[in-house]
C-alpha cells in the first residue's frame, strides 16, 4: 500500500476552501476546493476521483 500524503491546512485556509466550495463562481472551482479539502482529510487521489 502506498503512503498517502496529507495536506496540512491552517484553519483560515480550511475556512476559505469551505467558503469556495459552497459559494465558488464556477463548478470547476467548487470541485477543486472540495478535492483539496478531501486530500487534507487523508483521502487518496483515487478515492477523491
């Protein structure tokens, strides 16, 4: 099993990403925000995809 790299986010960064996920201007932007949030919670790239 491969090691999963976990992104470390500050609380401010997490809040900005959550706001972007809920209120982002485009669908692609919202998906990117959600992907980063999932990666920071320990999900692998294949689980996110």
